[in-house]
C-alpha cells in the first residue's frame, strides 16, 4: 500500500504541469481527485466498449492452454468483484457484491450488466472524492484477513491501476482474434470528449 500512496503523491505532482500543457485556463478545485475520476471513467469506457465488441463465443477464450489463466469473461467478472470490494472499502460500506463470485458468470449479457453495475457503484465513490477526503485514512481488510490503515485515495488508485492492468489483458485477447480494442480505434470513431 505504501507504493500506492507514493503513486498518489507522484500523481499530484504530475497533474498540475499536465493540466497547464493541455491549455486549461484554471486548475480544478481538487486536481488529483478530478484526474483520478476522469482516468477511472476513461478506463471504464475502454473496458466496457471492448467487452461489448467481443462476441459471446469468445468470452471463454484463454491465450493458451493453461487453466490458471483467466478467460476473457472471467477477467470481466474479476474486475466486477474487485471494483465492488475496493470501492466499498473506500466508501466505508459493506461490499454490495459480497458472497458473489462474478468470475463464474458465463453469459455476456450478465457480465456486461454486472460490470456496469460495479463501475456505476465505483463512479459514485470517485465522484465524491476530494483531495482532502482522499487523504483520510480508511480501514481495509486484506486478502489474508488482516486489517490495514490506508489513505482512501491510495485504495482508489489501486482500483484504477488494477482495472488498467486487466484492460491490458483484454487487449491481448482481442488482438489474438484481430479485434481492435476501444483505445486503439481511429480517433474519428472516438467521441469528441476522448480525442
């Protein structure tokens, strides 16, 4: 978690010059929280659009014969699991997905709906985030059952990074089948807000 906190601090340092280079006239009130919310939303759009592009017949695709490697669909379910987990911890609520293992879903329609529900739940957490509330300490339960104290924003940076890492997996699966991922579509096909 210390690495995530360092990433948050580094992000804060990088946001201001990046905003100046993009021609923004004024800095947002909460530059790091604003950047993180926008990054989460852009990543969400790439994941959801890519998931929609892949035919259901390929949701069982693995990049090799190894059974320990998740299928395309299992990655989507895994993302839903962890978006619910980490965003509920950042929010200080009971995990709305607790007791469910979305990796076991095989229907494209169910996976798309579940993933959208998880992202929508997280969006509320990111939207309410401020730079000040991001530095508040929250208690999280780790996979080994131990509790840890971490800054709220580090948990949300971890969630965003995890989503981004697995988007990279999805891109590989799509490229194996000659499907162009959302982030690689020609700019003319992307909405003006993403150009």
